[in-house]
């Protein structure tokens, strides 16, 4: 967040106070933490910017620099708890997919209206009517969503624990390898000091044995498990045929436009702006722009 961010009431900025914490309320206006504490010496107060009645719990830490985005996120969280239908809830409709998409579009319209102060009263009345008509379904889906959140949370925690275990295994394997190298080095020095054999023979007898890679040891948990005791590594067999490229054929329902290779020779590029160096670096050329314009001009002339 930029240093010029400041509290609109006390005018304290991030530049003057690097530890400044800005809070944003449900109406989309922000205040610093100190001003919020002063404002709520009583249980409720009005927003200094717009006069909206507020409570202390209506303020939260600002996450986005753009307050419009901040307000939209807050509105979306609140509305999704009410408009929480799932795709399977529309299975009884004649066209379930169309009904579900219309429902999602209606949800986005409500979020947009509330986030941008458009027809707020009418939108709130619409939400209240929807809550009364779908009270049972809302509660039912709320329970399902809560269970799904718990399941995903459990999965994330399990993946985190597994990752920690892999890191610990790798650290232990690295430590064991270092200790093993140290012992081998000490044994080699002791033999060089006390043994009557030649140096070449001693060194040859201490030649290191090739061992599995540490990464293989630490990554054993990534192989498929038939049961708790047996591990089988993944084997990939290529049985599918190789991919054969086929040029894309587009039916434009009109005359066939000239190809890019003849545009310059036939004078089509005379009215096309020359591509700049940066545009050419990105792969653009005058032929591409002219070809697209001709395709749009010739398209659907036979319909």
C-alpha cells in the first residue's frame, strides 16, 4: 500500500506513521484504528463520511487499496451467504444449465448494485423476498457449505503436515549422509596412518559406494501405494498415437479473403498503419491487422 494512504478524519498518513492501520466499514469508507476507537466510545455511531449508522464490528482491516474493490468483496461475502444455491438445485428445471447461469447473473447484478449504490432499496427488498421464499434451502446449503469448508480445511492441514514430514525426512537424510561421509573420511585417515598397505590400495578400498539420491529418499511418499506396506513407483507407458497437426479451417459463410502472403503485392496494405518496433517485437505485423479486417468484412455475406 502506498505511503500517501491516510485517514480522512485525522489526516495521519503512512508516511508520518508507518504503523498506521486503516480499517474500512460496510459503506466503503475508511478510518484509522485510533479514530475508530474514539468514534465508538458508545456502542454505535455514524460514518463521518456518509452518516451511515455503524457498529464497531462493521470495521475490518483494509485489504485492497481501491475502496470500491474492498466494498465489493464485503458485499459479495454477505450476499453469497444468502444466494448459496448450487447447480444441482436446478436439476428440476427444463434447462438446468440456463437456469443456473441466469441465477448467477442475477447474483452478479445484486452485488454490482449494492457495491455501486444503484437501486439499493429495491435490491434490498428483492433480497428479503428471496430470503423468505428460500429460507429452508438457504439453511440446507449453508450446512453443506460448512461441511465442504471443513473438508477442504482438513485437506489443506493434511497436505501441510505431509509437506512438513517430507521436509523433516529430507533434513534427516541430509544429516545422516553428512555423518556417513564424516565417518568414511575418519576411517580413511586412520587406515592411512596405521595400515601397511600402499596409498592406492587404501584409497581403492575406501571408494564410495553409489547410494540412492536424497531426493529419491525424501520423495518416496509420492509413489502410488497398493497398501500400507507395499510401494510401487509410477510407470508411464506411451500407448496413444502421436499428435498430428491439422491447420484450422474456419467457415466464414462468405467469399474467401485473400491470404496474408499476397496482401502487400496487391496493394491491400497501402491504407494500413505501419507496425511499430515494439509491436513487431510482440509478433504483430501489418498483414495480421489487414487480414483480420478482411475476414470481418467478408464474413457472413452469403447468409
